[in-house]
C-alpha cells in the first residue's frame, strides 16, 4: 500500500495565493500530484462534457449519484468547488465582484491537473479496490477539508491499514457496507487524533457520528478560518482513475452549483469538447425553503465578507460568525442583500442562478439542453421511469443502469431535515411575499411550473 510522497514541510507560502491557508493547500496538493498523476492534456482530451446546471439545493447530488451507476460515464469524486477555489475561479479570489466569470482566470494549469487527477468512476466491488489509490484520495480530501493539519500520506496509509484490519476482523461479509465502515473508522481516527476536526461537519448522519464518537459536541460556525470545501464534507469512497483513452471516448459529467456562473469559462477550459447541459429544476417553494434551511444549518459556509451582515433571520448576537460569513453562492448583486431578510437573500440566490442558466442558453443556442424536474426524479414510478428513460436516451447510455432506482425510487440526498412531500408548506408564511414576487413567478412559469403554487409538490 505504501506510496512515496514528500511530507509537508512548514507553511512557507512563497509567491502563491494571497490567503496563506489556500497557499498551503496548493503546495501540498502539488506534492501529492507526484503520485496522484493526472491524465495528460486533460483539457483537450475531453470531447463530451455534460454540465448539470442548477442552483444549490436543487437536487443535483441525487441526480449525479444516479448517473454514477452508468459505467460509461465519467465523473469527479465530488464537487469541483474546492478545485475552483484553489485555482482562483471563485469569489473573492476570481477578481470579480461575484461568482460570475466570463473567461479563463486564475491558475488554469493547476485546475487542469487537479481535475485530470480526479476524473474516473466509483468502485463498488470490495475486492476491486486499489487501496493505495484510496489512501491518496483520502489525503487529498482531508487537505482541502482541513488544510492546516500536518497529515502525511504515510500517516493516512497507517490509519487505513488499521481500519482495514478491523474490518477484516469483523468480516466484510457480515452485512452492511464495508466501505462505509472503513470511511467511518478513518473519520473517527482523524477526529480522535486532531481535536480541531469535528466529524459533524462531514456528510454523515448524526446517528453514525454518535456511534463512533458519542461525546463529540455539535459545532457552530464555519469549520475553519478559510473554507475550501463546503460542509457537508465529502467522505472519500474507492475510485478508479480514468485513462486518457477513457476521457477521449466517454462523456464527462460535472455538477457544481456555482458553475451556472462559469459556463463560458468552462467552454474555454475544454476547447475540444461538445458542451451539453442538464438543466435541473425544482419548484420555487421547495427550492427557496431549502436554501433557507441551508443558511440556518451548521453547513454551507462559503467565505467571510468585509461588509458586516445584518440579515434578519440569520444574523444574531449569539452567533458572531453570522455577521461575517456568507453562505452558499455569491450571485451578482449580493452586496445589495447584506441587510435584507433571509428569505429575500435565498430567493435572490435562486433567481440569479436560474437566470444565469437561461441567459447562457439563450446566447448559445448550439448547446444541447435537457430540462429535468427534481419532482419527477423522486415522484411516482411512472414519473421516475419517464424521466430516467429520457435521461438515458439523451445521454446515449443504457437505461438498465438506472432501472433499479426507477422501480424502487430515490431518496433525497444532503437533506438537512427529513424529506416529505410538500415539506416547504411549513415555511409558506415566511416565504409568501418572495414566492409571489414577479421574478420568482416569471421564472417558475418559464420552467413550466403552475402559477398556482398550491400545485407545487
């Protein structure tokens, strides 16, 4: 399992990014890339790129997990967000006043190398896991989550060896998910060894956290002074790296909500690729309500801002970080929202994201677009089957990969509270005035939703 990789040495940031935390993470990922090698000329190797376009809280995680079932499609292990941040493609490091960029900015070479090191497919066969590669991926993920921890690859390999030994002693064939058990064991070891790591920031249920670390307190505020990967933090899973031939011959899927503001830049980043768009919609009541839940959750911190926030419903005296930290994306004009009620902030973020998608598609009519609704993906059996058939046909992949979820149904992912039909109705009164606004209702109509919101599921 051992790999040869330099240990992190100090925190000298040289002439790199202004933020010293980002500079440290960049340097450490550069070192790790000596063993986690990228696909050669990844930018020009990509011939078919599908961008899943939707605001935050729109159901993109569920759709992407569905698409991961097709072995002929390629993916990145999680959101592109950490790589975009480290490459200078996100606000406030992109030289713009919001998330929107129109061309190539920042460190394009770094972006290409990191994406080219990550592209591939999940490995679902316990006996087919390359554990050396898995250790490298675990270290990569922990660097972007906890960049100041003095972790080395040798340390991660030792932890993994112990986790695998414990799993073997328990017996991997005793039911449950052995890979999940290994991931939880690594999380427990990391949080036990480094007290600044609170496992409740991970994309793991509270029940699972209590089972491995029952005395850990719930956190509040961001998980670091600089956030590179948004919480909930991804738990690494076994992954098979793609070859150049794979990349040249298969469709690459990417989903990261801030990419709605970077579509022109993505076209420039992949100059040889046919760009296609899956526009995933969700009714405004449910989507904006979910935005509000995200702002009130312990997750989704993006970056501190220089203008003190006074957002009614979010900023409170007992939560000092609520005056400094913005959540989710920075849409154009976000500066005008720093003293607005929370529901107006959420509605503006949702409107701006969909407006960016519609504007890009209107200006680029050569783009092939498929519009899907989140409601169909989690709807009745006939709705799911119809949506999945349409999706498979549009992608050119075999629908049999998606047959099980079409029959069984799909469970919403990254849910902050337990999902149920029309859950957003509970927030109707606080959201009423923004849902009836001209901007929201106009976009709802353009996406095909009824003007009678009692019909919204």
